[in-house]
C-alpha cells in the first residue's frame, strides 16, 4: 500500500497533472510513502520527460507529507531538509499505529526543531 501510494504521486507528476493544475496539492502519509527518500533517483526523470520543471519542484510545490504515527526523528530531519518544514504535517495513524502511552506528545516534545518550526509541524501548517 505505501509504495503504491507513492507511485501514484510519481504517475501524477509524469502525466503532467501538476503542469496542467499547478495549484493541486497532494498529501502523502508515512513520511511521503518513500517519495522523499527517492528524490535523488526520481531526478533522473528530468532528462527523459517533457515536464515543465525538475521533478523535485513538484515534490516541493505540490506535495504535503505527514508522519502518520511514525514518530521518528530519523525520518523527520531528512524530510525537513528535502521538502521544508512548511510542507510537513503532524498526524497520528489511529488506530493502526496506536500504542497506549503518549507517544505522539512525547515525540513532539523531544524533536529538535525550534519553537516556530515545532508549531508549524504540530498544528500551524494544517490550519491554512
């Protein structure tokens, strides 16, 4: 399921959907369903497609990413580096990733973002 969701975003880009509808926004869960971690490889499409922009531009302008209950600082920091804090949304994956205990609150309390970025991630990005 995760890879399939990510592949559908790639297909939307390659089909030129975002060139025709530049304001269209997609939200992918689970730290982008692997898309962010393959952006270097996906950049190879820049040489072989007739897209209006480099592939990474579609990622940075048309994609929002959520944590989906995967409370991992190891995934958070590269996501911030690749897509920027303004495009990352906090979310749980209740009831699928639910474990009793305050995991979500503890994750938010322990991440090493500055206060402004922590607010963006925790709730402000989702209120636009």
